[in-house]
C-alpha cells in the first residue's frame, strides 16, 4: 500500500469529502453493472423483436413474464413464503399491470417501427417521471427542471413528429409505453418504504403471467426448438437485467450510476445497424441527443437540490 492509501490518509480524504480509493472502485463497479444492465435490456428487446416476427404478441410477452415468475418464485421459496405478502397489494398489482402495458406496447412498437427509434423514445421515461412527480408524489419542480422536461419532450417529438419524414400512427405506441414506464417507476418509488425488494420483484411479473396465460389458448403457436430457446433467453434476460440494475445502485451512488443508463442508445444503435440492417435518421440522432441532454440536466439539478449546503 502506498503512502497515499494508508488508513490515516484515507480517513483524512473521506473527512475532507474527497473520494477514497474504495469510493473510486465502487464507482467503477457501479458503472460496469449499469452498462451491463443496459446491454441486457436492449438484448431483451432485440430478442422480443425477433420472436414477434414469428409468434403472437401475447405468447412472446407470456414467455417473458412466465420465466420471470418462475425465477422469482424460486427466490421467494428459498428465502421465506411470507415475502409474498404485500402491505400495499393494490399498488403492487397496479404496478404489475403498468409493466404489462409497457411491455405490450413496446413489443408492438418493435414490430412496427425501427428498433433504434423505439429505444430512443423509451429514454424519455425519466423526463416524464420528473413531470409526473409533481401531481403524484407531491414534489416541487423548479423552472430549470421544467425546462429540462420540455426539452426532453421536444426531443421525442423531433424523433416521431411529421418533420422526421416518416410520421406514422404507430409512433404513439412507444410514447404511451414511455408514459406507462414512468408511472411504473413512480409506483416503485411508493413501494420502497412498504415492501421489501424481493416482494416487489415477485409481484412484478404477476399481471403479465396471468393475463397472457389466459390469452394463450386463443392464438397459441407451438414454438420450434429455436423459438423455445429464444423464449427462455427472453425471460432469463428479464430476470438477470433487474438483478444487475439492483447491483448497480447498490455498488455506487445514483449520481454516479444513473447517467450511464443512456448507454442503452449505444447498444440500440449497434443492434439496429448490425442485426436489423436499419439506417439511423438524422432526426432520430438529433432528438436522441436532446433527450439525453435533458435527462442528464434534470438529474444534475436533482442532485444539487438533494445535496445539503456546506
């Protein structure tokens, strides 16, 4: 250990507010977990798009949630069955329904419009969370953050609006999905103080599993071996990605980790170009840049607001 890393110097650095070696190491770990999380999320959506070209929408979504429920059930059973009890069951069920709606809308979007555009519009969800936190969480949002909200919405409109040159009714689907995702995140915030993370993970896929199971007999297509493998992969990716997200925020502060959530757009661009052979439009790239800038600015303002004065 060098002189700079001795316990005394580390303690002094911590007292002075400077990041220690442990802080930097934790920050790097959190960033790596977040980058892996975004890769898994985009891979999940890419797998969904491939499956949706052959199998019915409800069957694809059922596979995603059924495998998730199986994994969550095994986790709960291995710990304690009492974790299935929720103190706010109606809100848990509402949250689960919001995720089901988000997934259905996203899956349909991936079937109708370019992959990268769906991913770009989805990044507007954090901006919408800020806007909805006023009426639903009672939070105060200043004019600077409202400017960021309007900027993010302007970026989304640049991607999907008539000026993009490819305006289609289907662009409303990812916008609605982003709204449902924002409501889902707000419900998650509300549950943080009442239920354990394991309980919340268990209920996450409940609505999707039940609703899509009921719909299966009406449009079931028996999958081949490739389809079965992809469906298992889809559900597994869903479970692992949420685990990685939890690890990311456990390893490092949100201020370090959250901005790297926008690496989603890097993976989306690569999949769009290399896997689906799509060309990124200038309006998509410009709108995405505006959304990212607005989201990072809002997050920066929230950190300033939550940091006590020295």
